């Protein structure tokens, strides 16, 4: 039986992405290392993404507190707001929302940048000149995304909890020390470690998909836009898939 066209296209692309990822691991640990470009990408991907992540995280923590308080007041347990917000943000909401924001900004940026280089034949020119474009363009960006997203998630969680602290103080009065004491009182090992570990996989997914889409861009300027768009869509879906798998694995322990 012949598979539908969309199904075959999906399977072919999945195989291509798998081969692309295997090539990344082969190139990443083989000299020569592009250290200078790697640190530049860490600055671009990490530091320049911080303002957007910080703003989103602050609003997320503040709004979550506003939404939770009326329901908890009904049952007389508004004192549990710091603990509930802390668990929700650290374990699930913080990593996933930050990763999605990261995918929208960095995934599209990488896809568009490498796509424009592909259609203008700059990648071919690098190969002719003796430079390894895969190592210089793909390895550095993917490694930077993999390492920078966990840092952004940690900072985003802290800023989000501070936003929650300000939200609590609109109706009540509590100190910052007491607020964070209540937050960490109910956080356990199983909350922190899986959330931190899966953030590396989120970053890798965003980086490798953005590079793959840009590196295989076609059809001129139209292909560049398509690469940027599909990089965001595919990496966002992968984030949810990875999160689903991480939840299932963490529930085993």
C-alpha cells in the first residue's frame, strides 16, 4: 500500500533531521573548534534574548498570581499562593513558556539567517574557500542554544517568582525572604532536576531545527521566509513532545 504524500514527506524529513543531528555530534567533538564564533553566538542567542524572556517571565508570574488568588481566597488558603506558584513555574510553566519564546525568537532568526546564506550561495563559497560551514554555522549555533536556554530558564524563573511576589503584595504584605521561603518549602528534588535537565533538550531542539531548516532552504527569498516559519513551528511542537516524554520519565521516580 502506498503511503499518502504528506506521510512520506514527514518520514523523509524526520530521517533527514536525524542524519543532520548525527552529523552535528560527529562535527561537534572533532577539531578544529570554532571557539570565537561559539562565544559570539552565546552572546547573540543568550544575552540578547534576555530582555524578552525577562519581560515575559515577569508578566507570567504576576498574572498567574492574580488568577490564582480569587480561587484560593474562597477556600481560605491564600497563604499557599507562593508555594503553588513556585511549583507551577519551576516545574512546568517556566521552562515550557521560556522555551517557546526562545523558539519564536532564536529559531526563526537562525532559520532566516542560514536560509539567506544558502540562497545567496554564501555557504557554497565557504566550502570552496576551505572552511567547514557546518561546523562554523550549525555546530556553534546549536551548542550555544543548548547551553544558553537553561541559563535563560533559571533567570526567567527567578524573575517570574519576583513578579509573583509583587502580585502577592498588592493585597497582602509579605517580605521577600518569607515569600521565597514558602516557595522553596514545597519544592523537591523531583521538581528541580527534571525541569533543569529537559531545558537542555529544548535548547538543542530549537538550535538543530533552526539550523536544519535554514541549511536546506530553497526557492530564493520565499524559501527563507518558509524556513524561518517552519523552524518555529517544528521546534515548538518538539518542545511539547520532549516535555511530554520528560513528564512520563520523571513520574517513574
